[in-house]
C-alpha cells in the first residue's frame, strides 16, 4: 500500500490573528493513499510559530519560518530529513530581515530558500525587507543572506494595504525568475534570478485590481498559466505567463464564493490538481474550498462550486504526491480534514473523521512515497 509523508506547521505561541495557540511544533504524519488512514509519526518541538514550511524538491530538507508578534525579524530554520519516518534533524537558522515572516519556498534545484515577510511594523523600523534569499547546501543547511528587497508603496484598502505586505515567494518552473505576491501593493513583483550566483535583479511586475490583495499563486503543470488568489476580494485570477520574457498578464477573474458572496470571508490557499484540470481555493469565514475547472487550451478557470472544508478557517491545503488526496489545515477548527479528488468532475469526497491538530496553518508533503 503506497504511503505518503506530510508535515503540519502551526501556532504554538500567541499571535494576533489566531484565537488560541494550540500547536506544539512541526508534526509529521503518514497517509495511506488506499484507505485514507493517517498515522501520527511525531512532533519536532523547539521552534516558535512554524506557520509555513516547505520541503525541498528532492526531499532532503525542510525549511520552516517563525512568525512572531513583536519581532523585528522572523527566523527561517532548516532541518535535514534523514528518511521517510518523519524525523527532522536540526541544522541551523537565519534571521529573515523582516517581521511577520509568512512564507518560504525552495528554488527548483533545492539550492536556495526564499522567504516572504508580510510586515506589520512601521516601514521606518529596520530591517523591513519584503523578501530574502539564502543558499542551502546538499543537506539543507542555510548559508548567509544572498539577496533581499524592500518593496515600496501602498494600496487603497487603508486597513490592510497601508504598506507592502509580501505574502508568497516562488521560482518559475525554469528557475530563471523569482515572483513575489505583495498583498499590500496589488502586484506580483518579478525578479530575474541568477542560479549560479544566487543574485536577483528587478525585471517587471503584474498589476492586479486595486484593493484585491494578491496572496498566493501556483503554476499550471503544462500550460503557460499562473493562477493567483486575491485575499481581499475573494477572487481567482487566471494569468498568461510568458516564460521566455518573464511576464504575467491577467486574462480572466472569477469569484471564489457562490453568488451573493459571504460577508467577512477572505481567500487563503491555492492548489492545482496534478493533471491541471482543477484548481482549489480556500475561503476562510465561508469555511469552504472553491472548486474550478480549467480550459485545456486556454487554461482559464471556471467556478464550479464550493465544498465545506470540514473545519473553521481553512488556512492551507496540499495534494499528496500522486494527486489523489487533498489534506486541509483548518486553523480555528484545530483539525485536518481529508478529501479524495475526483478527476472527472473535480469534486472532493470527504474522508472521515477529521484529525485533531492544534492551530494548523500549513500542509507540506514529502515528494517521495514510502
């Protein structure tokens, strides 16, 4: 029976946007892909608020951010993944050059780690960087800072866009560009990346509707398309991606909520099925997963409906490496819920019961099966 290893991060010390800090650290689980059964493997403690984690594409390392109220700089901590039993070996950590560190990603080779700082302190407070990039050695140990940028500007939403708020950093599939979603600026900022030197240079940007608040994005597995979820207006934006030129252009936008919307809702995570036929977006407040089909030629996403997330505040979710099961972290429900993916319709069938986990905020799968 094939089994997948995944990790859950969460909140273990008080932070303003979470009702209670019920987490303990980074929890490891084993998922039986045939039955949907989940077994806990252990918890790595000794880390503050690992609200986002990323596993290296080759599976040798895990990077976790620490997002803590009042810190001028967060931390990014690196662990070696010794085997598929879930245990983590601490390697080292680096300061993130900004506060409220909320996202991390490896480049496509696993040789670099990028982090995004949401930023909550006044922009006059140092170091106030929007994102930073670090080298990683063959087992994942982080080297000294190699690149950093402080975004400038603000958006029209006075309560949420009073300053830059970087929320997601990713490398393009060819590893030639780094893209950073900035919720505060309504922009996806694009940087040319030199993988040999680990350096970046400004390249361009894509502007989204004022007040929309781009949060996270993902790449279509085979089409030149990027899907971006905008948190503040609960929308999914389909964007044409020119890999050679390193440009993005919005071509279609659709709501993540049913007709009539839902007061107080905000969009969260995004994931695409392995076959590229369906995209999913989390709706916090509405506590649902929005389902979209994608056109096989144009890639344009069409809203299909919503599925209850099975818990309060679906903060993050991820597919297993085979693309058959979606695991959802319900932040205020203190639970994980699992759904089996139907490739013909895009429907998500709940796998019961929910699994109790304190304040989960991120799901990250190991790329290899056990």
